[in-house]
C-alpha cells in the first residue's frame, strides 16, 4: 500500500551507500484481531524508518541467510521493541 524506505548496502564491506526515504502516508499497526492502517503524522512522514546500525544488522542477517540457504535471498524483517524479526525469506528470482 505504500512505498517503503530503501537502503543500499555494499556487500563487500557492509557500508550503507544509499538511503531513499519515502513519503510515508500510512502505517500498519497491530490491532485486536490483526492489523489496521493509520495515517502517519506529518512530522514523521519523511523520517527514516531505520538507523544505519539497524540497516547493517539486517544486511548481516541476510548474508547469514544466503549462506544457510545456499542462494541469494529476498528478506523481509521488522523490529519490535529493539529486536530484529524475520518475516519472510525467499529466493531472489530477478536481479537488476
């Protein structure tokens, strides 16, 4: 439903080389029985969703998954209360 922030990390040294911060209009939040969509307050719409430390932690995790799975992976992760959670891991089917 929204365009997410995008971070590019150089694989050779795990340097964050690009941040593309989206204008986030909506956020999905936990609600009784599932989730719901809410408007993001204007002052947070262009705020980064992750700090560089979190981006690097996710990149390291993705590299670990590539080694474990034995193929390049597309991963979806989330942070909750400071902990990194894997939401989804699948093979990359197209490389740009």
